[in-house]
C-alpha cells in the first residue's frame, strides 16, 4: 500500500502570506496526485490534479508541483477564504494524506 | 450541474447492516467510475471503495474488505454501498465521489456529495 504523509500538520499564517504544504508518497506515484480543500461541515473540493494542473474555477493563487514521491501545494497570497484543511491524494490506489490545517495566525 | 446526493445513513448497532445510496445527476453516470470516501468525526479522509463505469473493476480499503460491497445501477444513475458486520470504527460521514475517468485506478475525484452520517453504537 502507498502511504501518504503531509507536513506541517498545522500551519498558522496571515492574509497575504505565501504558504507551502508538502506531501510525500512512500513510493513513486509519477504525477498521479491531487489536492483538495475542505472547510468545516463541507465536502472536499478539488483544487489540483495530476500534481500541477489547476481545476477549472480554482483561483490562480493555488499551484502544485512535484513528481515521483515529493509534492507541494503553494498558495501565493493567502486569502480569508483559504483558511481550511488541505489533503493530498494519490490516485493509483487512492490513499489520502492526513491533512494540513491552515489557520489564522 | 453535477449533483451527488447520499442517503441511507443512520444509527445502527454493532454487527448489523446498512445500505447507503448515492443518486447522481447532471452528468452521464455510466461514463465514470465512482467511489465512497469516509471521514470519522474530527478525522481525515479515508477512501473506502471504488467501482469502474461498468462494474468490471472494484476495489476496497483493507479496513472494509470482506464486509462492505460496492455496486452501481447505471439505469438508475445510482451508486450503493452495502455495509455488513458494522463496527464502532465505521462511524463516519460517508461521501459519494465522482471519478474524473471511467476506469478504476486512474482518476481523481472531481465532484463530491454532502455525505450521509453512519453511527455504529449500541
């Protein structure tokens, strides 16, 4: 089974900050990685697929990079609507990372 | 507009069964694989099961293998999850999710329902 890890588990940041979240896979997954955003009481929302492709309608301040076993999600300038929990997922066998909560500093 | 509406959750005793349903609309249901994902209270996301467009490929998480059965009825635009031998650790919000592709093992989840809550307790 492919295990996914994320760091940090919690991130405190301010509006306007550049934020980076790291996701690592226990074995190579090529670029088969997606990022989701989840707000309290809501379903997850797709942000990024194939490691770096931006889902339609997602603001361009979100970007993804990486391949193989190491990936990053970057928010270039954090907005009030971005405070949420972010999950990575490999879609060879579908396991999710444990999540990174982005809260207000 | 893509809509996924889950139903069938509730309070059930350990060892009993429950069947979840997901009604899909707004897209050609039999063109896409589908999945169930769960989230225990205050915890992260856990993929539960997935099924290809024609039910030819199916997969389960180890935690539910042998107890849960996924199925779909393309004529009714519906996805199902039969859950048997339920345990307290199965307590979670269960989401139905649409795959980006038709096959199992190749796609990400581009649409999600709002979930149905399953509580396993005596």
